[in-house]
């Protein structure tokens, strides 16, 4: 296999070493780090703006968003809990009525 060849291993080691040196130089470069931070900040801001615009577009089309579906799911859970409570009360009343006959 090519990965077992000594020349390939030496080239790989040299490449890793060079890459490590480059990474160290970039991390030590304050201007690079500043530029990288600015790019990440802008990307996060752009994502936030895109998310807001997507929600507005979905609302305009009357398509539920993930947040809308989560609210609906929470409401359904609440209705289910209420129904279970009512069902238990009805069962208790039916049992009392059945035992009083």
C-alpha cells in the first residue's frame, strides 16, 4: 500500500511539520486573528439576519416556523395532561356511581 512506503511517510511527516509551522505563524499573527474574528462575527450576524428574514418569509406564506411547531407541541402536551386528568375524574365518578347501585 502507498501509505506504507517510506518516501510517502517522509513526505507526509514533512507536510505535517510545515503545516504546523504555518498554523503557529498564523495564530501568532495578531492581524490574522483580528481578521478571522471579524469574519466570524460577520458570519454570525449574517446568519442572524438570514434567520429573521426566513421567519418573516415563512410567516408571509403562512407556513409555520420551528418555533411555531414547538409552541403547538407544548400546547398539545398541556391539553393531553388536562385530558388525562379529566379522564381520571370521569373514571372515579363512574366507579362511584357503579358501586352505589
